[in-house]
C-alpha cells in the first residue's frame, strides 16, 4: 500500500496524510481545504487511549511539511 507521507520541516518526524479533501465549515474559513494527518510508524494516544489525529489548512500544511518518499 502506498502511503501519503510528509516530513515535518521542524522536527523531521514523518506523518501520514489520511485525507486532504476536508472542508472547514467555520464562518471565517468556510470552504478552506484542510489536511487530516497522523504520526507515521508510531501511535500517539490521548489520555483515553484513542489515536490522536491532527488537522491543518492546506496552505499551512504545505509550508510546514515536505513530501516524502520511502
């Protein structure tokens, strides 16, 4: 399976983009494209044992991350 991997420019960790077709529906950012992603190759869990997922706007994501190939 081909993963959609990106490298964080600040901490060099790898992240997997799970979905990049999410729309922000808050009033000020209505229609803004968002990226949903998670840490790759390790589970980051919250206090209840659920995997933490992250979201950023497309522009911010592409500024802070670089496409990565294994």
